[in-house]
C-alpha cells in the first residue's frame, strides 16, 4: 500500500511520451497534466518524485511496495535486452555474410599467409611455377577460401620466390656468422633434361656443439666443366656467402679429373668421397666375376619380362 505521504489520484493515467524503458508500463500521468511532471503509480496512484525522466525512484517504489510487479518488470527487461542482443547478432551475421564474399586485400594478413604457403609449396616440393596457372589448382584454393584472389605466375616468379630465397639466405647467413672453421662438399650433376648444375654444401659445428649442414647453392653451370671453371665457380660461391677460404679445413669431392684439377688450382685440401670410393671398389671387384655376371643377367631378364607384360605383372 502507498505510504501516508503519497498522494492518490483517480482516473485513467496516460503513458509517458517517447518512453522506452519497460518500467513506464507501470507508471503514468494524469490526463490533466499536459507537461507530464507528476508521475503516478498505476497500481496505487502514489506520486513518485523523479527528475528528467530518471527511473531509479520508479524501480525503488516497485521493489518496496509491489514486489510481484517488480519481479515481472525485471523479467520483461531481461527479455527485451535478450531480444535486442539477438537482433544485433543477426545484423552482425548479415554483415559477416557480405564480408565473406569480399576479396582479401593483398596487404591483409590472410592473403599474405596463403600466398606464402603456396610459395613454400612450389619451392620445397620443386613444383613447376606454372602450377599456379592450372585451373584445378586455382579451384582447389577457391574451395578452401573463396576470398583469396590468386596472384599471377609473374608475381611468384619475380616477387614471391625471390623474396623467399632472400629470407632463407638471411637465416643461413645468420647461422654462419660465428663459424670459425668449416668443411664443404661439392658435386656436378645433371637434371632429367640434362641441364648441368654444381652444388656446394657447408658443414660446421655451432656454439652448442651441434653438427650442421647447409646447401649453399645448386647453381646452373652451363660452361665447360673444366678444372679452371669449376675452381672459379667454387671461389665465387664462398665469396658470395662471406666464407673465408682459409677457414675451410677441407672439401670433399669425387675422383673426377676436373675436380682434382680444380682443388689443385684453388690450393684447397681435398678429401675423397668415401661413398664414391666404395662404389668404385665394389664395382671393380664384381664386374669380372662370372657368378655375379650370371646373377645380374638373370635379374635383368626377369625385369625385362615383367616390364613388357602387363598380364605377367597382374598375375
């Protein structure tokens, strides 16, 4: 019930104009109060002192005099708050739906991550760069993330792969900074398309006493494989990596005449490749043995039969 100081009024109360709070469903104004200055409780007609539409006293009146209505009001307020949050969530979902089809900016973190992953795939697995022009490869990436716009083959050739090489080289250079002594291995080899290459690998023990090996180059070597050319190519490689020749303890090579000549010209200590020497020793030991010849001959015949007959391989 209302307290003694509360003023009762009769008649239908009109709602507050432009009200948004749920508490105003339980309070109103006399129809004669055009300026809506005297707030009245619809339940007990008590006058509630408020200023500038503040609802604190309204909630206090409910909590003290109308507990059931107060609980009902709080429940309605919670429902409206939840509905408002749900509406915002729906709006966010719609905004996210539009964002999900907007292409990534090339400077965005996600675009850089995917491009970096493709570049590593090409470099580490030695995949032809023209893979990025294949429709099936592009379709694969679109399926995984349709917002990713694929760069051109030229970008990978001229930007992405060179940048990856520079990044990798910087890491190797950092690991070589404090190396006092090192050894190297080198070899000449040809690709499946008979293009000639020369490789050079450095071996060293780091500050944690761990043996490390780093391939410094597998360089295209189209010039004649003379001792002079090989010697110059190896010197250039060490120089490009900042490695001093006097810190090299030895270099391991095969027994090719041009390799021996190159090491003599550079005045480098040469160590013969154990694997190559072992291969030659075994080959020379068995090549004239009739029993070995017979065994290898039979093996070749068996391989020949099965390699030319799908029916025999099937059974």
